[in-house]
């Protein structure tokens, strides 16, 4: 089966032009400082245009709720605050503004960045989680990594177990409805939190109208006894039409300036992608644009976009949804180009 896995990237479309997409996850209800950060990011993106005049794009993986610290403490039961509450209006406005300016495209990250039963089980037995909730319960990126996975059952602790199919279907239906209510249209692209999901989640996404699945190139279905990702169940390639009905994309270039990723390092990765005639989907989280990191990250984003345009004058700025829907149009018909790209993919 190993050799079969190594052939998978050969099936992906061979692009005619470099494609560059920045994907940013975790934005959602919380401190309105996010609205300012989003507007600042939009301002940088708007300055950079591709040869066809399209502005640089950032897809935003939206989280639709955070725990309601006050009510949880008062009742001992789970309660959430949703993104469509008036308090979060400035954040929704900043997102919508970015969409109408053509620089943002909104994707479904999840109703919450955890499975609420897992959160509550740990809240009951772990002082650190209670402190986190009382202090800054909207900063889900500060929870233990395994708890940030949404599509697992870890109520009785680790290792995780799969959630029931019917439970997943109900939860996906709910998150799609809440997204629709917040933004006025249903989501078409889903990004499973921490990239942990299973076949039942894919089927539920399709059933709820999702068309595109963002993956890191493989599927992790659970967490082991130490909270680590369990070994991948399967691989994915760009443009793969899944049996669930979704189209898969692969996001595997990492741009987290706050963690030390430089524009130069990212450019080398984009170069490698282009040699293989594959799109470059970058991953960057909201924490890069909060906590005093904003100015340095905006500067890094600005430099990166300038360098990308300089080095790849034919680059196309697209949304992931657009890319997934236009794979055939974006493919290079030349057999020589195709063979060369496939050879480079084969070499790895
Ligand atoms: Zn996330």
C-alpha cells in the first residue's frame, strides 16, 4: 500500500500558474481587538494585486462560539456565547467588510474549537482549565492541543474515542446553521479543528452543504493516551474528489511569524510547490496578529506578498473555494509541462 500512497500526488492537477492562498484560522467571538487586527490585515492584503488585478486573499477559518465563563461557573453546566450576539458585532462587521473588499473568504472552522463535553469534563477535574476559562476563555489556542480537537470523544480522558455518527451529523448541521445566521449565507469550505476528523465528519459536512475540505494532506482521526495525533488513516491530494462528495485541498506551508517563520522560508516552500505545479496554501493563525505580535506579523505578511509578486509575476491570488472549483481551468494542457511536474512530484 505504501507505493500506492506515493503515487497519490501524481493524480493532482498540474497548474498553469502559481496559486498563492493565505489561510488564517481561529477568528471568532472574543475581544473586539480582533476587529482592529482583521482590518489591519485587510489593509495589507489590499495593497498587493496579481497580474489580473485581484487583491491578495486570506481565507478566514471562523469559530462560531466560545464558552460562557459566567454561566458555566454559576451553573456547572456548559453554556456558550455565539458570534451573532450584539457584543461581537464589530468582529462580524470587520469580517464582512473584508469579504466585500475581496480580500477575505470565510470558511467554517467549527461551532467551537473543542467538543463541549470534553471541555466540561476537564473543567470539572482540572484547575488549570478553570483558571483559563475565568481569565480568557475566548483564547482557545491556549488549551491543551488535544482538547482543541472538536471531532473526538475524550469525556473519560485519553486516548480519545470516535463520536457517534448521529451526534456528528447533528453538530455539523448546527454549526452550518449558525454560520448561515451570522453571515447570511452557508459555508462551502470546512477546516476541521487541529485537523482531527473522520469519515463520518466528511459525510456530515457533505450532507450539510459543504463542498471543500481543507486538509494537511492526511487524516488524523483521534488522540492517543498522551494527547498526540494518532497515526494518519489516509492521504489526500489537491483537487481529489472524495467518495463523501467533498473536494480535498492540501494546506502544508506554514507561516506563523510569531513562531519565527520568515518570508524567506515561506518563499522557498512556495518555490518548491510551483516546481511541482501545485498550489501554495499557507497556514497562519490569529495569534500572530494578537498579543503585541500585530505590527511584526503585518510587516512579515507585507514583505512576503511583495516577494511573491516579484518572484512569480504570474501568481494568482484566489480563495480556496475558487481554487477547488476551477482546478480543470487552472490546469496546464502541455504534455511536456505535465510530465516534468509529475517527475518532480515523483522525486518528492
Ligand atoms: Zn484552529
